[in-house]
């Protein structure tokens, strides 16, 4: 059987690739956001470390 390259085959081959790239980018952005958020949180409260709270 000869596999032909028609638009439907190309589209069905690209969906998993685009999905994987999207998930990878979203994961990287989430990790960067959480690290920035944690850094900002600890910077805000670092003056109160000696209070014993």
C-alpha cells in the first residue's frame, strides 16, 4: 500500500506534534511563573524572619 500525502494525512500527523510543543511551552512558562512568584513572596517577607512569626 502506498501512503499518499494528502492534506488530511498531514493534518493528522501534525496534531500530536503541535500538541506536544504546546504542552512543553506551557509547562516551561508555568515553572518560570511559579519561580518568579515564589521569589517575590520570599522577598516581601524576608524582613520578618527575625520576628519569630
